[in-house]
């Protein structure tokens, strides 16, 4: 969505991080809440068990959420006629990548699935970090 408007390399300048790096267009819809102590992600994953969901941190601060094979198996009997297939058929898969902000504790991320909702809690790091601004001495050859 943002890629079409701003172009991938320039998103970070126009959209404040964190940035969605990938969205498969699946029905695994997500809410992202921020409390004073944590970022909380709630993702719809009906039909998926904890064994079908993988949550990883890649490249230091990219949260990768992936689900495989959670949907019902498709009925392939010769005498079966599908009249409506709105819920999807066969194996369902989804994949989401979210670039996390710099002030999080990636080693303390927790994930839990309950009643078809995956909740991922990413605690914030409240310790003050040194400024990334560094003054450079300017010299002259005059």
C-alpha cells in the first residue's frame, strides 16, 4: 500500500517507523496497540494452533509472523459439490513482517494464541540510550 505511493526505499522518510515490510493479503488481520510499557500485536488466526504459528525476530528488529496449514482440509471427494466457499479452502498460510522500533526488548517478546487470536507482547526498553547525534569538528585549510 505505502510502496505504491512513496516507493520502498523512501517509506522510512515519510512514514514514521515501525514499518510493515510484508503483508501477504491474508485474512490474518492485525491490531497494533502501544501501552507505556509494551507494543501489543493482536492477530486473527482462527483454525491455527500454536504448532502452526511461527514468531521470529530477524535482522535484529524485524518481527516475522508466519502461519501454515491451519485451515480445514479441502473435501476432494468425487461426489462433493461446492456451492459456496467464502471461508477459504485447503491449507491456509499467512506471513507478516513488521519492523520494530529501536526502543524494544527483543529478547523478552512473548506470544500466546487463545480463541483464534495470537497476542504478541513486545516490552519497551525504558532505559535512556546515548544520543546518536555526534558532533563533527569542522576544519579549514586557510
